[in-house]
C-alpha cells in the first residue's frame, strides 16, 4: 500500500509557532479534509507536504516514485501559453511524455526521411504506451469543459482570475498523482462544476488532501478529517458531519476535565492561602502540584458563551427600492428595467453564473456604483456594512486591539449587555494572547476575519456580503452564521456556497445574464435541485422529438486525394491507440475472469469492457477510413 508519513513535523514563522511535533499518515484512497481557523497553518502544511517549503524539524517519507501534485490558492500562470498549453506545462511523467511526443511529431513533419527523427518518434510513442498517455489530451479537454472552460486555444492572459484557477485545477487533475493536494479548489466554481468535482474526487484512485470552506463539499468528498488547533493536529475518521460530532464529544470531555481541574485548583488555592508552611516533603509536593495546576488552567473566558447578537442601529420601514433600474458594465447588461423592493428582515442570496453582475449589484446597493438609468431609493435610517471581495487596506503597523477599538471600547447586545473589545476578539477566534499582535504579522485569512469583526462592531442594520466564504474558515463562518441568525437587519449575500446560503438566505435573486433576473423563495439547495430536475425533463422531452439516427458507414469524400495535416497526425497515432485499447481490454477481461462471486466488481468490469469495445470499434472504423488515403 502506497503511503505518505509525517513524523514530528514542526514549523514556525518568527515568534509564531504554527505546529509543533505533529505526526500523521495518508494512505491510498484516503480523501482527507484539513480544517482549522485561518492562521493556524493549513496552507503552510500543504506546502510542506508538497515540498514547496521546508519544515523546521521532523521527517516526511514516501516511496521513491511517489508523485504529488499541488494546486495552491493562487496558482502560477504563464500568460503567454494557451489554455491547453498551460494544462500540459507540468513536470509529471505523463505530461513530459506528451510534450516529447508532440515535439517529435513536429520535427518529423519537417524532415520525414530522417531515421534519427523516426527513432525518436518511435521512442516517444512507446513512452506514451507505457504511461497510458494517449487519452490524456481527450481527458484534459473533458475536464476543462466540465470546469466551464471551452476555448482551449485562448491565451491565459485573456482569462479572468477564476478561469485561470480552473485551468490550473485541470492541470493537476490530469496528472493523476499518488497524492493530490488542493487548496480551496471550489473557489470560483459554479454549482455544476463543484458537483462534477465532488464526483471526480469521490472516485479518485489515489489519495487527496484538501482545504476548503465548502462544508457540503467536505461532507460529500472526504472520508477522513485533520484539524489543526493550537499547534496540534487531531485526526478524525469520516467526513465533515462525522468530524463535527467527534469534535463535540472531544470538547465535552475536555470541558469535564477542565471543570475537575478548576475544582481542584480552588481547593488547592484555599490550602495555599491558609499559609501552610512548606517544610515537609509532602507540603513541598503539594505546592509543586498547585503551581502545575496554575500553569495548565485554561486562560480567558469560555468563548462559546459570549453573546454575538450585537445591537444595531434602528432600521425604518424603507430599506432599498429599485425602479426601472438599468446598468451595463463592460458591454454586459447587468440590470434591465429591474424593479425590486428589499424589506426589513429580508435575507437575500444573490446567485448566478460568474460575470453575470452579482458584485456590481451589491456595488449599486452600497452606492459605490451608479445606475445608468432608473432609480435606487435608499431608506434614511440605512447603515451599511459592506464585506467586499477585494482586500481592505489595513494599517499594517497597528495592533489588532487598537484597530478594533476604533469601532468603540464596548459593544451593546440586543439585550442591553455590554461586551468588551477583548471578549469580541476572543469570540471571533483571536485568543487573548494575540490581541497585541501587529496586523502585518497576521495571515490573509486572519486579516479578513479582523476586518469582518470591525464591520459588525460598527452596528450596521444592512449587511452586504460579497463571497465571504472565499476568505473565511469554517469556524469563522459558523460564528458569522450565528450572528446573522440573531441579526435584526437586512442581509444580502453574493455566494456560490450552498451550505452558507442554506443557513443565511430565505430567498434568492438569480442572475441569469443579459439583465434576466429571477426570484426564488426557499433554500439554495432546493432551487438547485429543482433547476436540475427541470433541465433533465427538458432534455428528455427534446430526445423524444429527435428523429432516430441513421446507421451509416463513413465513406471517403469523393474528391479527397490525401490526408490533411491533422488527419496525418491522427494516422500516425491511431495504431498505437488501438494497440493500447486492445491490451487494456485484455487486462479487464482477465480481471473479470478472477472476479468470481464479487458481483459488484464484475458489473463494473463488464461496463468498462463495453466502453472499451465501443472505443475500439470507433478507432478501427477511423483506421479503415484513413488508410484509404495514407501513403
């Protein structure tokens, strides 16, 4: 069994220790979700395993030919390459084999009589056979299409940030490594792409290690969970739901232990205050025990008990009203004669395809963008907090607590209780010991969490959120969801995150593009299921109306005398592909013979055999056609 093992890994940045002497292993077919608050070192751990960064101490071991592919949050892109060129720019053996074959083929085109080049092409073809690389090109295009990329010749420089991330994702998927490491793979993916990726990873034959904020994705893909917390790594068997249950059990046990410690501490403190003379060995031992208890006592309040229902400014009856609103951005129609009323208490999710104008809509509500025509009426009592996709510039030389104190020393809850800034920082997962930290020492995710807390402490009554789940970890999202649940104002959220929208939105604005905006009352998951059912129904009806296809045998074109350039390349490759499929078919048949009473596996192999036979039949038909014109 192929396995990667890490023993006693430690990593620090300056004075900050990310993790200390953690150990774990990842075996074949494990799909591990890595969870932790932003700043605990999730991305750093991924980079250590991928060999991008070095650890301070410890050891990572794996077989000599163990291959790891890594997708960072911000992939490196060569702007001069085409989409397909970028996908095939990796250093995996299969990718190199394809590049070598393509190069040898081009050289042969220029000098077809060269025996040296013929030998080079032959060797390249053999490597393609050995690595089963013939189908990689078709697989790459299929994966790109499933991820919403259709123009394979387009320059990378012409793509949006989200499209570049999807191309980079396709690049690591076609490598089929032993360990696939993905850092926030669902960012910038729409529902259909996420659903396809869930299915792809669930069936992946190697191992997967991923970080994502998407809790439905974690639940449906992973079968093991790692949690980084306080410099330690905890391992749980099962998906996200299993992790939540197991963690709750662990925390309850820790709470009971903590209560026992506190009771013992109180008794020991009473004994110490009586002024006992530490003259005997027994008394000295008891003093030592007291000091140990004091060192190990939990610091700070129990954050789970801190009230999050911050009292907001009063909101009147009028919030937003759009009348015959129209907006065009970069030649794209965002709004067209749009009429809409946002009322007090509304929880609205804004969904739709990338580029359909969702963020522009929030900019219009916030006043950052103006309508081209029409009218936006904003209530006089409206006070907006706008959490944008763009990173807010924070004063890097300020300390966390100074930054938050700009919003006030205390906040008042809906119940009239006053809570200090320090308590709010702790509720937002910043331990007391970190409150004096300079902002420049925080991770990107920690800065975003700090920015969000300040927005909420300014007591808004309208909250605009633009893709909040792209930057925030699962624990912070849970805190934000609790806040929204108790929030008496209006929340308008742009997001692709099904879990977050299901918990925070009761109605949807669906941006279909071209100014077409629909509405839906209910959860986002319900909407997606209904939309998918409608697509299936339409496809079935269209299929019934289609005439039955005629069975024809492809005949040579009348005036055709020789192969085109692309057909010549196909002719050069086709015999190798046929041989590869015949070998694969034989291997499947042998495995089928050994399947015995394992009927489930036998059915899988029979399906695979049928698919291979269909592909082989098609290739033989093409070979017959091309041979009419081959020299």
